């Protein structure tokens, strides 16, 4: 390899970080994907006197804090590195699971499985994902897809394991949660050990005229002097691409999680067997694993935003076909199709956020995009439940699909905005150049 060739990114150190982030996603977002099991169990046991819409707020609050704290966690990653955040978040995640095993009333579940779990997961999940982006720059989309595949694997394993443990009378709810916590301890300990900051980048080389040149993956960045931290943040937050990405993700998360949480109840209402109804969540998450990894391979070649648009269109169309899944084969195919399509959105969201960032604001960029969807993601679960209960699953199908297609307005507006500005700029420039000749 010549001296001009870029350094190899997928080193042993980088793979350790990817695997550490993978196990983190398995224990955090993957565990959160199994909330449907707890919702059904609480309705029949500890919270039997509470409406289902009230119980759904437990999952909504944990999702809210998982997304909301991401901006803070990303900024702290850029400023202080991952070690303190990852260790604190891992400890808090295990503690929240252990405390949930002692809960009996709604306010106790709200604090343990809602607030504490959501905040702790955010402190460990997003710094690990941002750290992968710091190591991998040229093939970033596939690396983030692999990491987020851990959450899909967790969405398969955790519901099955928890359901089997809950059905054993000699174990019960308390020891089920403690066993989950004990399983998480070595996995998150591995994450804490391997997820370390990358070595500092090579110093920039001085070019003619006093400008500095440094390389970030395939991109050469020219700058005069070193911008301050405040200036980097200001430039990032003023980017139209970042702002429109935040608006797009806010709209997408209004409805994207609906099939993840309500495919089981739909199957039950349609009269399918309890076993098939239970495994619909695992089918969605299993297909989502491939949907998070495979689009990443294409996104690095054909564009991250382009592939995210395709995934969103596909997910919206499939969501609108929800009530047409009236047979066993149709339901299985529908669950797999939606899981695959939505998986591309989840993984490419982070890659798109990383694409508009600078090396010093990678964590903040991912956190800002994720945090922008905190309120819509929180509203998604209870609103979906209310729609299904009052108006049926056709209304829920429309609610799931339409926002995914409305999202296309934002990229279209961005293209129109760019073309309009370019057209006006070129014509004004031509007028200015022709003016002295006319005079």
C-alpha cells in the first residue's frame, strides 16, 4: 500500500468497538422492543385495574427519554469522550431492570421502567453509535447498520426469553427481571471495556495561503486556523440539511413504531392462534435485522439519503396494506416486509445525521436528529392504541402509512430550495458580469 492510500478503517480495534456497540444495542433498544410482552403481562397482573392506554405510557415514556437525552449524550461524547457516559448508562440500565423486579404500582413502574430505563439507555446507546462513526468514515452506513442489527436481534431474543420465564410459576416476574439484569451485566461490561475513543487524527497540513488541509474519510476539509467548539456547533445547527432531516424524522416517528407494538393485538383480534400472535413481534424484528444491515451496504455506494428515501416509501406502502393481511401467510409476509423496510429507516437515520456533521460534532449531529423525534415517538404508542381501540385497525393502518409518505415532502423541498437558490445565484452572477460590458 502506497503512502497516499487512505488508512485501513476496519481494524481489530474498530471491530471491537462495533461489537461493543452491537451488544449495547442488544441490551438497550433490543430490550425496549420487547415492551409488548410487559404490556400484556401488566394488564393481567400488577396493573390489572389500569386501562391499557395508561399502561402503554410506560413504553412511551422510556422511548421519549431514550430519544430526548440523545442530544445531550451526543454533545457530551464530543466534549468528554465515551467512557463516563457508557459506564454510567450501563450501570443505570441494569439498575432500572433490577428495580423493576420490585415494582407493584404504576408510579413505581413509571420511574423504574419508564424514566430511569429511558435515560440510562440513552446515555449508553447514542455515544456507542457516535463512537462507531468516529472510527468508520468511508463505510459508515454499513457499520451503523451492523450495530443497530443488535437491537433487532434483541427484539427477537428478549420477548421469547421473557415470555418463557414468565410462564414458569417457580420463577415469576421478580426473578425474570433479575435474570434479565444478570444477563445484561457481562454484555454491558464488554461494551464498557472495548468502547474507547479512537486515536487523535493526524495534524492538518499547511497549504499555500495559510489554509489548513485535513482529511476526514474521503472528504478533504480546508480551513483557516482551528474553529472553536461554539463555532462548530453554530455551523452545524444552521445547516438546512440537518434542519430538514430533523423535521423529516419527527414526522416519520409519529407512526413508525405502530406495527412493532400492535401487530400482536391485530393478530389476536383477527382470530389467529396465540402462538402466531406472540411471534409477530419476533418476525418484524427478525426481518428488521436484515433491513438494517443490507441497506447500509447499498447506502455507502448509492447515497445514504437516497436509500433512506426508498426505505421510507416502501415502509409507508406496506403499512397501508396492514388490514389486507387476513391469512396466516399474509400476516407473516406483511410483518417481514414491514420489518425489513422500517429497518432501513432506523439504521440510515444515523448515517444521514453523520453525513452532515463534522468530525468534532458527530455525536451532537446524531443526537440532534434523534432528539428531534422524541415527542413524536412518545406520542406514537398511546395515539396508536387509542386509534385501534376506537376506530379499528384500518384507521391505525392509515395513521402508520401516511406520515411515512408525507416525509417525502421535506427532501423534495430541499431539492427545490437548492435548485432555486442555484438558479437565482447563477443569473445574478451573469448580470453582474455583463454589467461592465453594457456600461
